[in-house]
C-alpha cells in the first residue's frame, strides 16, 4: 500500500508532497509509488498526530478530492480514502475511490452503509 498524505503536517513525509491548491506534486508522488509496486493507494488529508487540529470535512475534502479524482483517471490500482468523515468518504467514492479506510473504528455507522451502497471495501 502506498501511503499518500495530502497534508502539510504529515508524520510520514513532513508535508513535502503537499502544495495546495495544485494537487500535482501529490499525484506525482502517488504515481511514483505505483511505478515502484504499490498495489493500493491510500490517500489521506488529515494527520493522525494527536497535537494536530481536527479538520472540517470541507477542508479535508479540499485536500484529497482533487488528488483522488486525478489518480482515478491515471491508475488501475484501487484507491483508498483515509477518513472517518462521511462527507469526505462520499465525495471520494463519487470521484473514484473504491475503499474507505476508517481509522476511527466505525464511530459513524453511516460509513458502513455508504460503503455498502457504493460496493466499496471498508477497512475498520
């Protein structure tokens, strides 16, 4: 799985592939991961660091949706959206994600229903 963080405060890469409003560097990094053998791309827009603020669904979507939308047109590997927010997952599934990676443990049961409606995989 290629982890792609569309966030300026990523614990993984320090935000080096994030340059809003242009999703290009983030997309390029994801394409590099696929060329190196990633079988799945996991796109996240909110860091899991305890000291980082919780983002609004709108801000998180602003970070990840353009990346997912562009990647869906360029890769054949499944795209996962790393979110626990219904609104973000719904938009991501609409533009090409096929997996919801919910690190909250399904605290919002509507995510399960959403994944089922889209016939998407759900990681809890």
